[in-house]
C-alpha cells in the first residue's frame, strides 16, 4: 500500500484545514483573538473526526504532553492557593487542545503543503518583526513589539522563527532567492535586537554562528550579513537610540533575577513534590519588596516556574517532554528513510526548540498563552515527519 493511501484522512476539505493552519501561523503576535479562534476551530473540527483516524495520529510526543498536562491539572486541584491556580485551566487549556488538533491535521497534509505552511510562518514572523521594529524606531514603544504581545513574547517568538528560517530547506540558486533569504534573516534579527532582550540577542547570534560553522549559509549571504552588521554598528556608534544605549551600558544588570534566585533558594525545599500550584508566584515569593520592577509576576525561568508550581514531579515530566522532542528530531536526522527536505525541517524545529529552552532559562515559554502555542505548532512538524517515516517503514515491511 502506498504512503499516500495510509495518510490520516479528515472529514473536512484539506483547503479549509490548510487555511486555518495558515491563519494560525501568522496570528501569534498579530492578534491573540485570531490565534485563539483558529486554534479553537481546529480543535472543534478534531472532535468530529473519526475515532480510528484520531487514534492513528496519536504519538509519543503527544503522550508526554498529556502526561505533563495531567501533572499540571493535579497540582491545580491540590494547590495551596486554588483560586489563583484555577486560572490555569482556561489560560493553559489551549495548549493541550492545540497539542491534539494541530499534529493531527498536519498529518493530513502532503509534503508541499507542510513546507509551504512553515514558509508562511517564517514570512509572517518577518512581517511582524518589521512592524515591531518600525514602531520602535518611531518611538511608539520603548522596546519593539507587535500589537497584542509584550516585548518578551515578541522577542522569543522571533527567536524561534529566526532559528527556523536559518535551517529551513531552501535551494538558493538565484540572486533573487539569495536576497530574499538574506532580507528575512536581517529583518527578523533587527526585530530581536530592537526588542532589547539581551539573552535572546545572544542566543540568536549563537545559533547564527553555529549555522555559519556547519555551512548552512552560502558565502555570499555571510558577506551580506557581515555588511549589515557593519552598517548597524556604525549607525549605533554615531546615533545610538537612548533605550538601546541604556541596555548596552547596563549589559551585566540582572533585571531583578538575582532577587528571584535568592527567593527560589529560600523556599526551594518547602513544597518539593507537587509545588505550590500554578500561578502562585505573588503568594509564595518571599522578597517581593526588594524588586526594582514592581510589575514582576513570575519566576522568569521555565524550570523554576514548573518546579515551584508543580514540584519535582512536574519538572521531571517537563524535562522528559523536552528530551522526547529533541530525541525525535535527532532520530529523524539520523534516519536514512527521512526525506532530505524533511531533514532540514527537523533541524529547523530542533534549533527553534533549543532556542526556546535557552530563552526559557531567562524568561519562559511553556506557560505563555502565545509562546506555548508557537511551541506546539513547531513540534507538530516533528510529529508529521515521524508519522511519514513510520508509514514508510510499514510499507517497506
């Protein structure tokens, strides 16, 4: 039996599904309402799919996501401050509904649609980066951001998109494509820089350096990027924006993170098994009066946040989920049966997940309404590739 005949079959027209996925892919920092609407519709459609098709799409990554979700749910009901933790049921619910619907529908699409969908995500991120950067240079905002997201979410979203763009499968055989991809890299990088997130800027430059070392970028593109960096440096030297200059002058400032770490040490052994419950930072943090920024409302670190909210059980389930995703990507890269373009797609998702995890040490993504859906959207491509590999192996046998 051919692979095409074994693919997941949806009750709904593939054009409708692809349109919803495209809308989702460009809405992350454009409109929270549109993102929630597209993700919600996909989940409702999924509920009407045939049981045997939904079961067929169930995979190891989804299993670990659901285990993590179960732990989070348990810690909500056992929370020391239940009224605060109950908010997580609806604020994090979209993450789990998207985790079952998006991978399912990616498994109904052909290779061309999959690659085009990721390309739309990259172009959408470039457009949003351009919008955020223009707002920054026009002094409409202190740090680059889009319309419905904070600068921190905006920065991490662009970081994930930048990682995807660098490894995305592309054949640069013309000057127009060379300029197109060089422009994409530069525009997204400008957005990351003008969002003024020092950790994300460093992570982006680190990933760029890795890509150059492994020769994923043609020499001409490296020259173009070098010229861009030179021009950007000269502009900054002669006319630095005040907010950017302040960040550079205070580059070693920890933004109250040293106080967060002190507080974490103080209460680290009080509720080690299941934590205090989700969204309880304000209730449990011991040194709030020391913050220079009184608006701090979280641990600014995914691993600390999961530990103090869901304990060591939650932290282990989160780490195991990340390891399962990374292992899946590496297996795809090593597997000789993986389509060549899909290997590049696996590498792009792997780099974006690593970027988000590194970013999560300084901010956080897994409990963010927007970034958690970006995360699900990206890892769903790994599920789609795994599914095709398994079908290919079954066909060979």
